[in-house]
């Protein structure tokens, strides 16, 4: 009798784990094959996350974000929600952005913090808003998150000038025993809304009286049926027209540059507007080395340097016309001088078609700063006046 009871208990003991194993056996998938699930002893299997690409941990439902596509300008923005899952206060001891192009705003209850980007990246500042007053900022070392407290981190990624994929992250180091380190990853894609060919028009060297022509082709790969609607005024030196290319979706910009005013800097930037995404714009840069009607050598600024007291100093500027004119100075005057003009002497002489202006600092000039403008009035029909700035010190 005792032998049969012992045998029954033994059979029962062997049968119990078999039943348990049957209860934890994974269900077959859609093709009838069992799905492999590894289960720790005494732990029930957990359901798989709905979006593994979003990441996530006990604090953040998402730790990876795609912030979208940008066309060479703007700022990508994304929000990561969080909640302290524990039963005690956790301190975020440091927050570190991966690059200067990234910054973040942290909101915890009514508290607001800023994790700075460029020009001073990585600083954690608490922002206190007072109605009717400027925001008050205070640099802090850490952020305390109460048990069960919720908040969000709003990340910003600078996409200006970016035409490729760009990634960044924020690392959070805490005193949480479970999540001592967390990383939020975010990325955005930069692409070209317009393709300008050539990217820059170089007209090379030209005289002020010349006119040069140029041509540019522009396409918008993402918007095949686009059109140019208008352009900003570029001044009298540019004559610009545009038309749809005979084949395809490109636009052809044809322009003329020059003649230019004697004082104009060579080239300029043309800004065009389109019917793409709310009148998006693009620019065409035109460069030229314009030789004016006359040249100044060494230029409009004379460095006098140190002048020994009791000695004179002479400097000269050469004016050379490019149009064959007989250049003469009609008057020479000093303006903004730091010393009495009796110690400053200006004269002219000719060397062929060149006009040479000489500036002399008298040997009787007092100690101190010697600075001012020599205004040269000219008989040239295009250039009536030139200024020569000078700077030195008598000691």
C-alpha cells in the first residue's frame, strides 16, 4: 500500500512541470510555425514592441526620431515624452548634445530648462519666466525628476545649408539604478529643392564700360511642373530674363551685366522666387573682377606706421586712368585730422598719364596719433572724388 502511494506522488510531481511547459509554449505564427520566445525561469513572456525602430526604454516610449526632410534651410524639431517610472527622485546629472548644431528644451512640470547649442554648446540653463520681464536664466548642473513625474525634451537640429542626411543625439546620465544612461537619437534629411547650374557665374576680368552675358539652368527635381514667378530688383547693372526650357522641366535664366558705375563692386546676387512650397526662393551668384575707370595704388588707405619725432615722412598714391583721360586733381583737402593741418602737406605731380598724390608729415609734427582723410577732387567725368585714409603715430 505504501509502495503504491509513493508511486502516485512521483507521477504527480513529474506531471506538474509538463503542464506548466505547455502553458508557456508559444503560439504558432501565420504560417503555422512556432515563434521562438526565450523566457527566464518564473517570468512570463512580454509582448513585442509595436515599432522597434522608435526604440524606447522604461523612461522614454521613443528614443529614436525622424524629424523629416528640409530643403537647405530651417530647423528640425522633435519631442521626446518621458516619465519617471520609479518610486523615488532621480537626478539627471548631465545632458550632452552630440554636436553644436543641436539644442534642446526640457520641460518638467512647470520647470523649463535649455540645453544650449552653438555658440556655447552643452550648457544647461534653467529658464524662469516672469510676466512683463525678460526671461531669467540660471546655469544648473542637474535636473531632479520626482517619482512618477512626466515631462518632455524638445530637440532642435539646425538644417541650414544641409543637403544630406544629418544625425544628432542627446546623452542623459542619471543616478537611476536601472537607467543610468539614456540616449535620444534624432535625424533629418537635407535635400536640394533647386539645382542651379552653374552654381556660380564667373565673368572674370572686365572693364567698367563692358557688358557681359551669362546663362544659368535651374531645375527642381521634386517638383517637375514648377515655374519662376519673379525676382528681386538687382539694379541697373543687371538685365535678366527667364524662360521655360524647350524640353524637360528646367528654366533658363539669361542675363547681361554691365556697364557698371565707377564705384560698383563687381557682380551681385540675384534672388528668384517660384511657385514651389509657398514661393520658395533660390539665388544665383554672379562674380566679376571689374576694372574701374581709374586705379589707385597701393589703395585708399596709407599705413604711416611709427614716425620718429623730428623727422618727416612722405607717402604717395598713384592714380592711373584706364580710359585715356588726362587726369588732374582740382583740389586737395584734409578732413577728420587728429593734428593741426599745418603739419600735413599734400601735393601732386604727373608721370605720363598717371597722377601721383604725395602726402608728407612735417618734421615739426607733435607726438601722438596722426590720422585723417585726404580728399582728392578729380576732373574725371565718372570719378569726381577719391579719399585717402592715413594712420600713424609720432614718437
